[in-house]
C-alpha cells in the first residue's frame, strides 16, 4: 500500500506543473536531524522570525484566540516539528491556566516523539496528543469532535505545502 501511494504521489507530482514531490518523503530520522540543522542556519530566517514573534507576542496571540480559560479547546499545530517555537505559546497557556490539549501534527513520528519528551519535561501539566500523518487526513478525523479548536499553521510550513491547494483544502 505505502509503495503504491509513493508511486502515485511521484507520478502525480512529476506530471504536474510545476513539477514537485511531496516533502513527506524526506522526513525520516536523518531528514529530521538535517531539517533541524537547516533551521539553525543563519540564512534560514523563518525560524528566528517566528521565535521572535512568540518571544514578544505569545500573550497577545493567546488573547487573540478569544477563549475562556475554563472551556477546553484543542490547540492543533500543523507541521509541529520539534516544537521549539510553539513552546513559548504553550508556556503562556499553562501559566495563565487555560484548559487545553496540544495536538502537534507532523508526518514524522520520530520528531513528534522528541517533541513529546521535551514538552513533558518542560511543561508536565500540559496534555499532549501527538498526531502522525497527513494534515488533511488528521484534520478530517479531528473535525468529528465538537471540542473547540485553534489550528496553527506557521509560515515556515508554507514552503513545504502546495501553496495553491492548501487554502482550498482547509476551506473545504
């Protein structure tokens, strides 16, 4: 099944204009480590920009959610990666007493295991329910729940997702 999906994805991507291959085929343990190293490079400004936003505006971002602290919600992060940027936001949610579950979504089970370990050590009271898989399949599954949701899709993921199709799929 997985080989058939891979062949279909490669065929579709190379038949498309512009040609592309899904980045999900790059993320194994070696690919995860390589991407973390890339994010630390001086030329990779997105990580620093996002981290700066969270460092300076995490409280304002939480306020913009317009949520009641005692009403449970799911914070869903698409393409969570190692979670280092989102940690600042989670710290504010925990410190301010919000009732939430953090649902990091990523195609790499390896990176989600590391994220879960890191969050559990730094924020032991935070509930984490990692979600391994494709954004759209996971969102479809999560849409079955009536729990209020805040969906996070940080800018550095836009380059790894087909920019023209993502907003349309999210809308549907």
